C-alpha cells in the first residue's frame, strides 16, 4: 500500500500561480509512476500530468506550457507548478501513484482544492 499526502493549493486570481506537492510513503514499487488528476464539479476526473521514475512525462493538452510536473525520487515526492492559471483549472487536484506494471495510477491522496477566480 501507498499513502499519499498532498499539500498546497488554495485560491488565486486568473493569471496567477500555485504549487501543489505530494509526499508518498509505503511500497516504493507502487510509486514508479506519480502524477496528478483533477476533478471539477459535475465532471469526470481527468489527467493533468504524470511522471515516471525515469522522468518520462505526459501532460494533458489543456495544461501544456503552463504546468510543470517534477519529482524527487530520493524523497518520494511529486510537485506540480501551475502558472498562468485559468478559471477552468478550478478543481480538486488528486495525487496518484502506480506500479510499473500498471499503465495508470491506482493509489490516491485525499485531494486538494485549487480555485481560480476570474
């Protein structure tokens, strides 16, 4: 099992920046892949960005050029720097992790709210 604890988030005006971070503890095999999904009210959870232990990154088209994901393998942390935020970025952001043999994320944190005002 993996425990994921998010921090950061909050309220910011459009055009501003926020950073969310996530610390993982537990089975290291289950944090080969770490990343962020988000869920806005009335919408399905969607991919934001995912990074593997080796540094391969996948971004949603909607955040490319604005968001940057990074991880510290020694500390088992992953962070998401969000710049030029838009009101449509408002959502609960969930940190997730997954093992190498799983193409997705299967362990989740409790989520942190990001609100962008116009």
